[in-house]
């Protein structure tokens, strides 16, 4: 417990400073990044988040459910020369039409800039049916950003299965880095509104054998009370309620987020 408290203090910036990673700063400053993505840096803190996870340019890293590639734009150039990035998402040959569309979106993204994405490897990560993204014990780090709430509708057993697949892919000492929308501890949620309780996520991940190494508040937003019509999607950048209370949601900003670092013993 003392070690976790100390790690949390360090992550929150109350003690010590991380060694500057110039390569990571350069990847974030890359002018080839999509301008709309760059505009979200102030809310998503990519340098602080990835530094907290302990990423290094020599690592093999799996990004689960990369979606539109917000973090992929940073991870791909950062890992291109000395490491490896595996973008694990839906299969282009999936039986599900929606999954094929997501896969096509990622393919279009990766093909849009070969100088940035030409060394990115593809893996299949299609909850709850298909997991083929890395051989057991070959990965240094797995990261996922704002995705776990999408998996919970499949039930706790399937969520645990996902985390077991992640656990198996990692080397001993490997890191699983998680960011997701955080509900207040006293607010019952099931993920359908985009929010999860931090304690639930920790319990599910640790059920696979992981140990929680540290928490960070770098992506916290105390203005977000997780009580919006249309859930987390009422907030930027989606603004699902359109002009209704738009200024209120813009003033809140992006969601309050847990940022958790787990380690495989």
C-alpha cells in the first residue's frame, strides 16, 4: 500500500520529476498529426499520460481499439525506428458489418501517411469473439484509451476474458495502461453512459492477475459530474446534445478520466 501511495504521489507531480523523453515530445509535436487531434492535447495530456505508463521507444506496444487513431498518430512515429506498434482492432474480414467499417477506417488512416504509419502492424481485437494481436509473452506494454466502457455490455466474464488475453500477451513486468471515463464512487453505472467506477475497473483488471502499480490524476476533471443527458458524449469533442446547453458542456470540457498503470508480476 505504501508503494502504491508513493507511486500515486509521484504520478500526480507531488514528488520527483520524470526524465524528459525528447523523442516522445517530438512525436507529439509532429506537424503531420491531424490538427483536430492536436487541439485535444490540452485535455488528453499525451506526454504526461504515456510518461506515467513508462513508455520507451524500444518497446513493443499494443494499442487496443485505436478507433480513429488519435494516439496512433503519436505512438507510430515514436516507436517506428527502435520499437514496434501493433494496432489491435476489428478484422477487415469480420462477419460483422460494423466491425468491417471500423477496420476500414483504420486502414484508411494507416494508408494516409506511409512515412508515419508504414511500420505499424495490425492485430485483431474484436470483443467478445476474436483476439489475435500478439503471441504470449512478447509485448512490453498494452494501452487502451476510453474503451473499457464499450466492453462491459458483454458481461463481467467477457470483460475478464479481455484482460486475461492482455495479461497473456505481456512479458513478466509488462505494463497495461488504462484511461477511461470515471464515474463518482457513489454513482451506480454499467458503462452504457460511457462512465465506469474506478474501483470496478481495478477489480476486473486485477482478476486477470495484474497488480495495480499506480494511479494518476493527470486526466482528472472535477467539473465533470457524469450526470449528463446522453452520457459522456454530451461533452466535447462529440457534443451529442448539439446546441442544447452547448456552452455549459464546453465549459466543463472533456470527461473526468481515471489513468491507471497495471503491471504483470
